[in-house]
C-alpha cells in the first residue's frame, strides 16, 4: 500500500459524513492558537501565505487516491493547520474540480478572508466552513490567541464580504466554551455579528475531543440546546457523528490506524467506522499500540479517545 503524505482518510466528520481530507500546510501552521484546538498548541503561528507543500505532489496524490475508488462523501481541505495559508490553494481547488464531481469543502478559521486572493481562490468550492468564536476583540484574543495585529473586526469584515460574494454554502462554525467562559453571553455577542455576515447556516459546536488547554471546558448539553434561539438565521447544534454507511469488515491495519490517529484523536468506534474494520479488531490494535506507548488514552466527557504520542512511520510529522 502506498503511503500518502498529504491525503488522509476517509475520516468520519460530524458535518461531512465520510471525508477525504487533504493537508495543505505542515502540522499546526496556523494564524490562531485556539485554546480548544484538538491538535495541541500551534507550533508555527503565522499569516504568511506560501506554497508550504508542492502543489504538483498534492495533485499527484489526489489522482492516485481517486483511482482507488474508495467511498467518500466529500473532499475536504482541512487537516492539521489553516489551509488558506497555502498560496496555491485556488489552483488545487480548480484541479480537484476538474477531476471529480464529488463535493469539495474547505474548513478554515476564516482569519484570511479579508484578503481578496483568498476569497477568489475559494469561490469554486461547494461548501466553506469558516469559524467565528468571539464577538469582542478581548475574547477573540483569549480564545483564538491570534497572530499579533490580527483584529476581529478585520476577520468579520472578511466573513461578511465572502458571504456576499460566495455562491456555495457557507456554514459558519461557532465554537463555544463552558465553565468560566459564560457561553450565553458569548453566543449573544456572536449572534449580533452573524446578522451582518448572513451565512447559509450557523453551526454551534463545543468541546468533544481533548482540548489543547485543560481549562477549555465543554458547554453542557442543556445550555447548548438553548443557544440556537439567540441567532436569527438558520442555526443548529452539531450532532455527534454517526456512520450512515455500511462497511465490509476487513482486517485491522496498524499503519492505516496510525495514519488516521496522527491527524486527530478519535474514539475506537470512529476508527472502525472510518476504516471499515470491525470494532473489536480495532480495539485489539489500539490496545497493542497503547501497550507499546505509541498511543495515549485520554478521557473527555466520559468518552475514551486515542491519540498518537510517538510517530513510527517515515515521513509523518
Ligand atoms: S482550532 Fe483550527 S484555527 Fe484554532 S488553532 Fe487549531 S487548527 Fe488553528
């Protein structure tokens, strides 16, 4: 089996079903360092746009993956950093659109949408999922910990302009935190801004996987269910992922499991659903990898997540 450097999955996604992901920037290269990030702290905090990974290599992997005819619902530009930092993302989007009729999504923190080049690059996509987690500069700095000088009003202006120009679906993700963060007040402040931005849909999210900072607490379910009423447009609480497809059981493959978990921590049943491997087979491999100290186990909301603590495959970050 060939080892991909930039393509991962298909992985289970709460919004996009079975998603074939493409990483466009090295691990944790991002203009933000969100306190809830499931990937850990940002190692390269930057707003510099450049060709982080060679475009021709990424397109070569796309061709190879599409030839495999694996089942997926979306191609998603996301991964372990901010995809719009890649200066040739527009060319990649055009290349993918020429190769497949499958819908294409971009998951972005929206930090660069004030840049006309970034907005133009994203125009041919079907779904863009930007984030907006704060309604004030002070809270923006506390929760997203952006690059110095990046102001919330600039980000909101970018989101508003993009929403006006974009013909596809724009699902605005609002990530809320519980505990000391007062999610009701934060949601009211953000709701005010979404009246200007007018996304297709607002999706409310909270911590469901181990966060970067332990004080980033989840919003309790009953409070979460109350929050859509604060927003004037279509708004939903993102439901937990559930697999809609049936996989043919096959043997567990350590490399595949490690490749998936190196992107983000997952529950064992999500690994099984994503890779089409029987849950018990996955558990056997996960337990073996925990014993070998390649994986660590963490608990979040009474759920067990597995994450990579040691990379043992060549070329992985
Ligand atoms: S959550 Fe997204 S935007 Fe925030 S630091 Fe992590 S990768 Fe960057």
